[in-house]
C-alpha cells in the first residue's frame, strides 16, 4: 500500500516565542499536566517465550465491538502511566477503538516479572503482543504505536528483523533509529539532564527488579554496557547498538507505517532520518519543532489544547479509518 503521498492535513506546530529550543519543547510536553485515562479495563500478564512477562491493560469500548485495536508501547524508563500513553488512549477510545496499554517486561504492571530487560531491539516482544491480540480480536485491524525507544522496537518488527506477527499499521514517534548516536547525544550539553533522569530511573528499576547494584551516578551508556547488553545476550553496548539499530534496514519496512520526528529533538539526529531511502508504505512527518515527544504548541488546537502530538495522532487515526 502506498501511503507516502497521503496528506494528513496537519496544522503546523508554532512554538512559544522566543522559546524555540528542543529542550523547552521536550520539557513542556512532559511537565504540563495530562488528563488521566480512567476507564476500566482487563489486566493480563502475557507470558513471553523465554518465561518473562509483559503487562497488558485492555480497554474495550462500551458497545463491546471494535474494528480497530490500538496497542501503545512506552519509552525507556516509562510505563502505561506516561503522559503520551494516557492521552493517546483517550484519543483512540473516544473513536470507538479498543485500546491496549503495553508495559514492557519488568515495567509497570509487569514489574518484578522479568529476568531479562526490555530494550530497543525487542521486536519479538511486540510480535507476541500482536499475535495474542489477533487471537483475542480476530476480526479487528491491529495498529501499533511506539514512542521513543518503542518506535525502535516496532521498526525492528516491521522490517522483518525480529518477530513474526506484524500489525496492520504502525506509528513511530521520535524513534532512536541510530542507537549509538542517540546515546552519544545524550551525553552532550543540556541533554545530560535527560541522561541523568534516565539513569536514575533505570538504576532504581534494576536494583528493585534484578537485585544488581550499579553506581550512584553514571550515564545511560553505563547501563547499556554493564546491564542491558550482557543481560540480553550481547557482548557490550556497542554490539547492542549495532545489532538493534534500524537505520540500515528501513527500506525493508513491509506494513503501512507513519513516522513522526522533530528536527530539534535533543538526542535523536534528524539527519539520520533525512538521509535515508524510505519505502512508499511509509508516511514521513518532520516537524521543525517538538523536541523529544514534546510537541507543545503556542496555538490552542481544539479539541487538543496545545498538544500538537495529539493533533498529529488524531489525523493519523482518521487516515487509518479511511483506508
């Protein structure tokens, strides 16, 4: 299916002037309060082939029927409570779609139920979720949306590198497609504040879930080198980065995929996206502003307040519904 020429009819994101930095976009996007999604759902601990578990919370619309199932996948050190997970769930649920929050192994409601960590290459975990949802909702289309690190996970799936059960449509927001470069950018300038935040959260999770002591304060690269990589069967962080990055394989994407990234993302290099040859089944949106999963607009975007990301997702959901 050719979707690269689809016009999403997006309103351009205009940030507050003179605050134009990707850092401000990132911080505003995550620190401005988000309404909580409070619907009642079904909780499932899905066993993975290696005996670990991920957590699913499934919200079926009031009429009990849905032609679309949207599974949402959080970023590094996040879970279903992350702001973008809450708002995206509401957008889809109000459309009459079934919504599924996916907590990666060891995260959220799957905390303490994993021997191995989740990471950017875990396409096989997303595959297991999609396979399960196809059995549970056999008549519905499967749409998967991954934010940040989970965008990389989904790209590893839809490029055919990891996993077998693919969604019908994929949405990737600010995915780190070049893991080595992203890890290096995290250590530069003001991006160090995100690196510290990631490290502190990961340190807490690692010590709580796996009982492994790590230094009081290091870099996220340290976690990748001494924990994530070796616990996942890689030699070190460089081996992990090389084998789980997706920028060399995007031409192999085999399902309709919507890609969003911001040119001012503090730790994901825009040129990694710009310089690639993407297949016709991929629709690309490059916003001048947005930071890392921030996308906070000066203008009020009814009914999405100042949340340009919600505006983008609403346009994507509408497009998928019409295809």
